[in-house]
């Protein structure tokens, strides 16, 4: 198998080391987006040259790869996960195939997906499929849809945004705080690939219920 792989790589002028770098990055991060950085652009283009080899390699591990050419995005889903993920917020959804998303992270991702869909309906999506959202609007939407505000601690709020940047779901300044009404973030189109329509519909249904338990865990 190794000899066959190296033979295929040689035909495409890709070294085994370069292929290994691509696979390690994918398995470690679980996501690759071409417009994130020069390095990710290089790795994404390398994937395009070796897509069949990458997918064969991952299939042995029962890992699913979602490729969204419109957004130059690759995302991995671990064995047993539904793609798109987060359909069941109690499922063992992993990022980078290693870390489980916290309930707060899942909740915020669902809210962002709802805001993205709203912008789609209203035609407020830019040519790159991205949506601008004020941090004030994010906090208000979180309260309206989930019946509770974002975490009180600024450190927790900034940690949430940092995790979502790592997942290539948003862009925001490193010191952005969702309770700072002056700030903005950008919701990236990859949000569609991690939240199913059924999960979004469930959120909309729940959001119509009175928030009697607001502020409770």
C-alpha cells in the first residue's frame, strides 16, 4: 500500500513528506480553509492534486471528508458523526477529531447558523458567502433563541469566539467581546456544513417557547 501511494504521489510531483504534512494538518485541525492563510491555501491546493488519495486514506480510518468547493473548505467528521454535524447536541461531536465541543460552543454555533440563514433570506450575504453581524446583535439573538444571555465572564466569551475562529466558522478580532456593542464579527459560509437543517428547525421551535428558565443551567 505504501509503495502504491508513493508511486501515485510521484506521478503528481508530490513528495511523501508533503502528503504527510497535509494529512497531519487535516487530522489535527479537522478543518482547512483556503482563504485563512497562505499556508492553508498551499495545503488546500495540494489536496486538489491528491483528493482521491486523501479520501482513500481517510476511508480506511472511517473518517468522512466534506469538501465545499464554493468556499474552498475541507472539514472532517469522525467515525459515527453525522455530516453535517451538530444534529444532536448530545452526540460526541469532535473538532480536530480530538476535542468535544462544549454545550456553550454548540449553542453559539446554532445561534450563528440561525443568523446566517436570516441573512440569506434577506439577501445580506457578500460575494464570498459571508455575513457581518454586530456583537450586540449576537448577544440579543443568543438571548432570544436560547432564553439566556452569553456567559457573564468576558474571558469565557472571548474563549468561545476563539474556538469558533479555530473551527473557521467566524472571523473576529482577537480581543472582541460579544457584550461590546461596538464590535462586529463575520460568519463564514462553513457554518452551513456543521449544522443540519433539522437542528436549526428544532432551535427555531424551541425559541418560540417562553424562556421561563432564563439564567438557569
